[in-house]
C-alpha cells in the first residue's frame, strides 16, 4: 500500500503548498530560460537570413566571392555557431545540425586568415579603408558593412602582421574607422589605444600622445578597469619609429635598380603590375604581336599573343573548351587541399587549394596533355614513369585574397645539387610552364612577371606559356612571377610543368648561350 498521510496534517499540507510554490517558481525560471533561448535562436536565425540571402547557386557564388561577405561568413562560423550549438545543447533539434551535413572544420586561424586576406587585398591594390568598411569593393557591395568591433579586430591583426609593408599605418587607419561605426565605450577605448600605438610606431609621437591622453581620460571617466595594461603596451612599442610609408622609400629607377634594393624593387614592381600601372615602353613593346601559330600538325592553328620575346611569354586564346574546364574542376574537387611550398609546409606566401590530376584519370585529360604538345612543340608524355616529359596537371582554386608571391617554377634551392627530387634528377628541371585559366576573375588574380614587366590577365579558356630555363639549360631568372591576390571572385587554373630532358630534339641548344626562342 502507498503511504498517503499528508492530508491528515495541516502542517504537512503547508509544506506541500510551499513545495508547489517553489516548483512554480522553478517552472517560471525554466520558461524564462527557454524563452530567452528561443529568442536568441530567432535572433541568430534572423541575422543569418539577413546576411545570407542565398537562394540559388548563382546567389551563393555572388555571396562568397565578395571578400567582405566571405569575411562575415567565416566570422559567424568561427564564433556564433558555437553559441548557437550551446543554445541547442541537450535538445533534439541539435541532432539535425550535427548529422548528415558537410563536415567543415573552422577555428580562430580561419578568422585571422580572412583578415589577412582583406589586408593583403587592401595593401596590394591600395583600396580605401572607408569603402572597404562599407563593403564597397570593385563596384560591388557586401550584404553588411564592417562593424566597429570587426574594424578593431582588423586593426589588431594588421598591427602584428609581418606580411604587410605598411602594417602599422593600416592598423591605425582601421582603428580610426572603428570610431565612425558607433562603437561601445570599451571598443572606443581600444580603438583609440590602437590608434595611439600605430602613430607611435610610425614616428608621429606628438599625435600619438594626444590620443593617448584622451584615451586615459576616457578610461577614468567611464571607470574602465579592463584595460590597465596601457603603460605596458605603450612602453613595449619603445621609441623606435617605422618607415612603413611606401612613399617615403627611395628606389633606383626601374631598369637601373641597385642590387641592394632588389627585394624592395621587385615587391614594388609586383604590386604595380597587379594594379595594372606598369606599362612597357614603345621600345620594349617591339615584336609583341598577335598571330595564328601553327601547331605540330598542319591542320591545327592556335591564337597566340606574344607578351614578351626574351624570355618568351605568350598567351594562347581558346585552347580549352568549357566541357574540359568542367571536367578538370570535377576531377579536382574531391581532393582539393591547402597548397604547400618548400618542404611540404603551409605558408602565407601561397594561399590556395590544390589537387593533382594524372593523364590516366580520364582519357580527356590525356587529350589535353597532347594538345599542349601540339601548341608548344614540346614533348609532354607522362606515361613513362622513369622518364616522364611532364608532370601531372596541378589544378588550383584561389579563394578570398588567394595569391602566390613572387617565385620561380624551377627548383632554385637545388642549384647546388643537393636535395633534388628523384623525378627532377631523372627528367630534368621544369623547363616550361603551361597554365590554363579555367574561369574569368571579376577583379584581381593576374599572373605577373616583375622583371619582364608583363601582366597576364586571367581569361577563361586561355592559357599562359613561358620558359623557365634558357636553351643552354641555365635557369632564367627573368621568369620570376607571381599570382596577384584575387579581389572579387574566385580563380581556377590548371598548370602543367614540362620537364627538361625529353626536349633534346624539340628545343635543342642554340649556337650561343643567349639564343632566343622568338
């Protein structure tokens, strides 16, 4: 039998009544917490819908190819999604978010990387900070502008970036921009402090001190205790000044530069070419023509645009079809991975994802390899494992601010004979590069050759071709080139490196070491 004697005592009934009142309070607290949770989830849902109005594949591409939209997407995924999942914790709908979805790992490094991409674009192309903050880049607007908090994040990353030549100055400009976007009191304090630090780094001490004094007054007036490290941060900068202003640096004239300033001259020339500012003189343009080039067979002719004669840098138009472009993308997508340099390491000098496609993967890929032979006259067979005449196709997808800094395609680090890979030892170095452009890029993404003053725009179904070695077999250091950052859009390319030793009859030595190809 169940013991039931509460009703027999008023004292027990009073305890029961108090228990009911307590449970009612608990229910109300639970309802209040649930209402808050639902309200927060609705807020997050409205925010995502507002910033992500994507209905079609075209909408998706337009959205993610704008760098500010991409930045916001990464930021939401890195920070807001964790909060959203925490709100859903221990509730059955959470399972729908975690199961049967594409697995994407994202973290703080992605957020920092997206800021680095914005800074890279701004630095190379000299974009206006206010326009970027409003989401106006190359004639396109983002869904939402950059908030004060985000401006401060960009300023912080810029201040610590070794990759941006004028990092301290750009940091101060972004901090100043934050003050124009209705910052909170704490954000206003941090923005002013970063601005003061930036001015001190570039040697504008008096202006820095004025802002620092206003920062201190703001701290006192608002009783801010979270930022007591001002003196430490201020002293850490020291009294050193920075020559971050590119305009303050003196360079030798182009074409007659001092070897001591070679690195800086190349950096300036690279950036100028990316912006489309460097032009050839009439004398340098002599011999640059468009022509129909006969292929290996009499019936095959190709549209050739000669961009430089020594070394030869050319562009071939309409050498790959839309169907072949789609095939290369389709084959590469499952295996795309972050591109590496040197000893198989990730590096900020190369931001893209890469996949390798062999001729045997599809007969149509083999046909593309043979077409390169017909266009260039060079041997491109890859079926001989011991002595291939070319490497497999390397397909690359450049995303937000994707680029590849100035580099050589030949193995310069192995010049002394050490650490040579087996295929280079057997088949020789990368004599030439054939680079298919698989799409048009809305803004940015050109291939540039600083020492040759050549800029190759990414044109869909076209290809760039150049020699990395002279006919004598010596490395041609004039082949130094770079992939400019993508501003808006994305960039797909597929390149094939043609190796040296199989070309003994296709490209024999000349009568002198300086024999030219044109």
